[in-house]
C-alpha cells in the first residue's frame, strides 16, 4: 500500500524519422497497407523503428476496416533515465470518412 504516495520518472525527447508508407488495391474492395519508419540516429533516441502491415476491406466510398500487426521499438537513455522497449501486437480499425475525398 502506498498510502496515497506515488513516484514517477520521465523525460521528453524528439527523434528525426524517415520512412515509407504504401497502400495497394488487390481487387473486390480488398487492399494491403503498411509502413516502415526508422529514426533516432543518436539525435534523440539511439534508435527507433515502427513497422505495420495488414489488409483491409473498403465497404463503400466512406467506410473501411483494417486488420494487421504493428511493432514499435525505442532505445533512449539520458542522465540515468532509460527507455528501451519494443511493443507489438495485432491492430484492428474501422474508418468512416465524413467528407468526400479530395482528388489528387
């Protein structure tokens, strides 16, 4: 029991990031999508990366769903604060577009 006491440690940093994103229609409303990012380069984190991939279904011009997998890694340390982690797992999304898409 902490009797209302708490402790925390934190830090804030910014990472330069570069990456690529794709979406490919494969027919009948089905599409594949993903991204890959790398960053840090010692400017903020020593290193970081973020990858995601999966498949979706476009129900109509306003609604789609997506299922995939995502993994994110960060390796940062400064003045005794250490944040070295990898989070990963399945993702599921449903998108509804309220306004029409702009061409281009």
